[in-house]
């Protein structure tokens, strides 16, 4: 139960930047996929 409470409090505190963090993670994944497929395009 302590872990759930800690995760909930972290989510509440970082709610303002959660969308920005998700967008950054998505951008990193897109760059990784494009980078891995780049040799196939050349």
C-alpha cells in the first residue's frame, strides 16, 4: 500500500509536466525508430 501512495503522490506533484514528459518520450521513440530504419532508405 505504501508504494501505491508514493506513486499517487508523485503523479499529483508532476501533473503539470506530465504531458510534456510524455511528448518527450514519444519523440525519443520516434527518433529511435527512424534512426534504426534509416539505413533501409539510403
